[in-house]
């Protein structure tokens, strides 16, 4: 089978919608890494202060400090979510649009690939279509070079004979298919 026998379907992807998600995620990642370094430093200092309070005062006082710090930390996270709600929702909406776009593009690509595979399977099996004209497309492909040879006033008898022979073979295959369908 030659490359000309297999129709390659070149499909342009859906026009990409410009989203700044990648840049936004990169910036957020750098910010999170920086905040994480600072938080680790503060956590180490905090542990040292709590251990010192536990040694100097009492374990109950140190436990109260831990509970207060946990509550302050959770409230800070909640406040961060409240104040960043608009930006978070905007990023989630953009991510959802990208997901919908990718889903739609995948649906189109998969349907086109399925149709191409069905067409290729029928061609490899040399199946006939429901009307029994399986080789008609090949016959038409073979007739077009004959027409071009006629237009160009080809003088080589050998080329005329070879193309004529191929057209006759395909025509016989079409007639055989049609006669076997009628029987």
C-alpha cells in the first residue's frame, strides 16, 4: 500500500484560547516555594519557643500556646481563601474552559480517526459498500490518468496498455461484485 492510497487527514486544532494558566501556575509555584522556606524557618523557631516555655513555665502553658497557634494558623488559611476567592474562582473557571476545549477537540479527533480507520479497514478488506460498488472509487482513480494521458496526447503505447489493463481489471471486479450481489 502506498502513501497515496492512505488519505492522511490533517486537522488544524481548534484555535487555542490564550490562557495565562501556565505563567500563573509558575508564579504561584515560586511564591509557594518561597513561603514554604519562610514557614519552615518560623516553625523551627516556634518549636524552640514552645519547648522553652514548656521547660520554663509548665507543659499546660505550652499546650495552650500550641492550641492558640493552630487556631491562628487555620484562621489565616480561611482568611486567605476568603480574600483570594475571586482569583481562585477565576483560575478554576479558566481551567474548566481549557478542560472543555480539550474534551471537545479530543471528541472531534477521535471521531475523525475512527472514520479513517473504518475507511482503511474497508479498503484493506476490499469490502463493498451497500450498493455493491466497492471498486468504483478505484476505477475512477484509474480512469483519471487515462483522461490526462488523452489530454496530453500521450504517444507511448505501452503506458496506454498498462493503464487500460488496470482499468479493465477494476471494471471486471466491479462487475463481479455487482453480479454476486444480484445472485
